C-alpha cells in the first residue's frame, strides 16, 4: 500500500503541475483514483465536452504521466456520473 501511495503522490504532483495549462483555457481536472495501472480523472470546466478533450487526455496528460511514472499504463476520464461503484 505504501508503494501505491508513493505512486499516487507522484501522479498528483504531475497533475498539479499540468493544472495551470488547463486553467488557462477555462478547464481543470480532478484526480479520482489510481488502480491497476490506470489513472482515473474527471475533466472539468471547459474540458467537459470539449472536442479536444480526448487529445488533451491521451496525447497530453497520459503521455506525460506514462513518461514520468512507470506504473501508469493508461489515463481514463470517468465523466460526471462517477461514483465508487462505477470504476472497478
């Protein structure tokens, strides 16, 4: 569990560094959880429903996380309707 906590700390630190770029365009993101190599986030603000959301998520956020945190295999947007039972 401690190792997972270290990975989560790395992930959230990177997301915090990326956040100003999203904020500059009126968007944001929320870290939801890290499980089985997958980072679950919720895109917020202008990022919700934006036609560039998938590019931002996959070509930007996912690429940076995978490059810097070897444990990260994928990043997924959980959307607005997430609750703990939705993500397995």
